[in-house]
C-alpha cells in the first residue's frame, strides 16, 4: 500500500491511480495510524513524520519526500532501519531561479522605488538604476537550482563563480571555489546568492568576516535555508551598511517574528519562504515519483532518482 500523508488535487490523483491500477493508494490530510501500520511506501512533504511514526510503520520500505529539504525528518530513526529516502530535488529550479532573477532585476532597476512613487502619483526620474551587464555573482550551492540561476545570469553577461564543499566543476559556472576559498572571491562579487541546504556543514557558514569581505554595494540573497547565517550577524551587516542590500526568502526562525528588526531595515527585503511556490509543484513531483515507482516494483531500488544520503542531509 502507498500512503500519501497529504491529499493532492483530484486530477493528479486520478492520473496516478489510472497509471498504476494494481497499486492501493491511500490519501490523507494527516498522519493516521491505521494506514501507517501497513504502508510499504510513504509519500510526504517531510514535515509531518516523527520518530514514533517510523517505529509504527512496520512494513515501510521506501519514503518519497515531495520536497527537497529533509531537515525536519526523523532521519536518525529512518537511517537506523535502513529505509531508503528519495526527494524531488531539481523541481524547484524554475520557480526559484525566476524568483531570484525577479529580485535582482527589481533591485538593479529600482522597481520598489518606482512603485512607491506611483502610489503617490509622483513623476520621479532621478533614480539610480544599474545594469547587470559585466557584474559578478557568487552562487553558493551550484546544483540544480544554482545552475539554473547561473544559466540565466550568464544570459545577462554576468560572470558566475560557484561555491560548494569540494570546489568541483558545476554547470553554468565560469569558475568554482570550495567553502574554504569563499572569502577570497567575495571582494569581487556584486551579488552573493545562496541556495544551500541545511546541513551541519552549512549552519552559520556565512559569518561577520564574510560580510566584511563583501563590497559595500553587494546584494546578498539567501534562498536556501535560514541556518546559513545568524540573524544577529545579518542584522549587524545591514545596520552597519557592510553590504548594499539583502533579499532573504528563508530565516532562522519562521515565520519571521513580527518584532524582528529585519522587517524595518531599509536595505532588507523579506520574502516569506515562497520562492519555490508554483502551480506545477506537485505535477513535477509526480513526474519523478511515477518512474521511481516503476523502478521500485521492478526491484531496481538502486536506480531510484534523487536518492538522499541521510548522513549528509541531502
């Protein structure tokens, strides 16, 4: 039995059931004990399963996470039982890359100010707009999402420098550096973009020293996970004008508290963790799950797409 701990829209359910007529599907809006006990496969968003649920799932053989992040999963309990986990890594690249580009272009071409003057019926032409052409962007996490951002930036004649653990080459990056080399390239960066996951290695990876190394005009963007930088460090960098502006879609505490100083800083843009939202989210997720289910039933467990390494967190 395949147990969904969420209820997809009807057309997606109908397509799934008709594509796999010999499978038994159960769709629910909460984690319920009865289907949990007999489920062979669980499909989840990754935020509703607990260690107790894993212990109760006697027949569980595979967990499909309809999300890229697994930091809220009971990973130790899952690993202890040797249950394979796959996710939908890569499906966010289109909406997230578009969102990042939207914010970059809006900042460079003063769109917030244009909108503000429009509401006041003021004709202002003294805005300081800039071109992206010839600028440099450092992209932390040049995987599927970072690569798509790099591809779009290169179309605007932006030099892209990718940064990951190893410094190994990545698609649409003109140069690559490792985490240890990051500080050395930051003085050349006009834009610093992170799409890194939440792991032990990336927690508070960006420190005050990194902001000190950035240009005073740099645009810092965090679209990965809020744990990348301490809130206090980010507030200090913005308050003391160490950088030009920050755009964050993720924060250490979410929802961002109403009394957070980040809301009122003039050089800060708060985005409420929605850059990956898309009407095609589940459509793309199911496009990964369906071929994986076929492989699973054929006994090709080692060929499943997007297998997650629980020890690394991605």
